[in-house]
C-alpha cells in the first residue's frame, strides 16, 4: 500500500476541475442508488489517474478491481475480471489503449448493456451465442495515448477527463504535506528544489521525497539543506532544472542531428520505445521549452 497516495477526493491536490465534476457524479450516484458513469482519464504518466480511480471507489464505498490493458491480450484474460464484478463496483483498466481489438470489442456490450456474450461450444449448439447478465458496474479507463483509442470505445465513456501536469504551487503543497508523512525535515530552499525537479507529477515528487529521506538517514542528517538535496539528486543524475541523463541524451541526439527528427528516428538512435519518449520524456521537455514539435519533426529550442 502506498501511504503517500490520497484515499479520498478531498485529499487530492490539483486537478481541481476534474475533481469538481467527479464529486457531482458521486453525489448523484449515491442519491439515485446507482453506479457511477463509465469514465476515461487521459494524461501524462504520474498525474493521478490511478489515484482518482481508487478515491472514487472509496467515496462510493464499493470494491475496485485493477487491470492493465497490456495484459488483456485475449477474452480469456478479461473474463475473470468480468465474472468478479459486483453491483455498483468499479473495474479500472490502466493503459487501456494497449488492449487488443478483440478484447475491446468484447467490452462493448459489457459496458452498454451489462451483459457478456459467450459462444457455446457444445456439439448441438456450436456457434450459438449466449448472453449472460452481469451486475451494473463502472468501467474506468486510463490512458496516456488518447489518440490510440478507437472512436467506438471513446464514445462508450460518458465522461472523459484530461489530467494535466501540476504547476509548482500545487506540487509544493504536495511535497510539504508528504514530507510530514515521511517525517522528513527540509529547509524551504530544499523543498523548493524538490518541487522544481519533480517534473510536474506527484508520482515523481513522491519518489524523490523518499529518496531524499533515505539519503538523509544514511548521512545522519536531521534537517536537509538545499545543498544536501542537490547532492542527493546528483547521485540520480538529476540537475537543478530537473533534467535527467535520459533528457540530456535526447537533446544531444537532436543537437547532433542539426535538423528536425521524426519520432521513429529518435527511437532508433536512442534505443527507446515510442511510448517512453512520447509519454515520459517529451511532455516535460515541451512544457519547459526545451524542444518543439514541428511538421518536419522535433527540434531543440
């Protein structure tokens, strides 16, 4: 269990407009004694998609199952989750864009009509389809690649929310709050340093906080200064701007080229997959004006 992850919507900092809508959905569902509408979250990694889904389940007082789209390769991979669905429960599928087409199509009647269509394998009824009703439930999908989802799947989500990278004020609040949870004492400048290098995501901030805590314990530091935090980050290859070794490698590839590069070329040179580059490396570089996407490819600013 992640002790730094908020359990209720009221504990979540940032994503204010999304949380306001979710609170309305939850109040309405409780009043009507109904389940929540199917909901899709889109945004960069670490911006709170899983946290929101878990908080929604806690607010509704219902059970939640967690699946990963990368593991849903065939219908038989999905069936165990569907068969465990309870009335008004939540099925959360992370990386939903990585499901196969056959699994996606199987989900359509499950989402729309709350029934499972299964082929009968008996000799006399071979090829016949049997529909089995399942309890009414909520499907929550999460993706970092909205453009990879088919329109039929997107249309079956009644609510679609875009999560954004956090600003420094929101991140600073999270860092100060979670530092207390970790019994971590830092100077104000040290806390600001962690905020700056957290790349706009609570997940990164929390991971760095735990690293700084461990660094302080190992060095016998009661209160960490800005210099202590900078030294701890340097061991991870993170500079004062939040740049990592991978970021520097990416920028070096573009500078060495001297011309715009397409994503496939960058992947080939760096030896990284497209999802990592587009979902993790580029959002921060774009937001901080390190690179630009042009019609001809990526360029260094």
